[in-house]
C-alpha cells in the first residue's frame, strides 16, 4: 500500500499544470509578450495560433493607430497591401466575460459580428463600448482573447505615432510599424 501511494504521489508531482499559451511579438518598436486566454476564447486562440505558427504575421504592419483607443494589425504588408486570407471567419467569442480593457488583445472584424479572421487590436484604453452586451448585431462586441504581460511601453510608443489618411485609410501611421515576427514562448513546466 505504501509503495503504490508513493508511486501515485510521484506521478502527481510530475504532472505539468497547463498554463495559458504565450507569444512574443517582435516589432520595429520593440517586443511585446502576450498571454492568450485559451479556456475563455478557445476558437479565437486556436485561430490566432494557427496564423502565428504559419508565420502569417511576420512582415505585417500596424495599419491603424488611434491614440486613446487601440492599435490594429495583422492584415497588411509593409507595402500596405492586404494579405490574402485563406481561412474562413470564426465565431465571435465576445460573450466570454473578458472585457476590452487597457492592455488586452481582441479580434478585429467587420460589421458582421462573426467575420474575424487574422486582424487583431490591442486596447490602449478601457474600451467598454466594445464589450459584449447581447447576441444581436449591435451588441456582440469584440472578442478579447489575451493580454499584454510585458512590453506595454512598446504599445504606448506605437499609439503615439503620427497618423494620417492615405489610399482611403484613416489613422494610418505615417512611419511603418512592422511586426517582424510573432512566435510562441516556451512555458516552463511546473512540478
């Protein structure tokens, strides 16, 4: 009995406790680490990580910057051309209880609540109007799926860049802000 109890305890001690996935975004302004809330937004996190693993975001830009609101990226190249999306849009998970608060990352979408593909934004303020209110067109909100854990100073530098209008786009940074890469960060196993 003692031997089987000892073996059982050893097995329990070696079990790795699941942690949220994390990614590091390397930009031309510096690095930003992001924790992804897989349990709260499983479809959104899985979708985002597929783009990360395929290196889809490498070489894209932050194409929309609004100080006191958000910075948006994940859909345009350095030459400001829209990237080709091969995946279908995902179901909106904004009803997951997560709020569009400062430092969170959420999915960008069109007026269709279930149209998010690759584009994301980082909230630089608390943006309660973007939160889920109801399962109707005006109430769906924008799905938060993670938060910045390190590098908010980089996000704050990006939000301060000079912007303008070009090729029909508003709030376009006048200086190109490149996402050099987004990669998963290895999470040390706890025992």
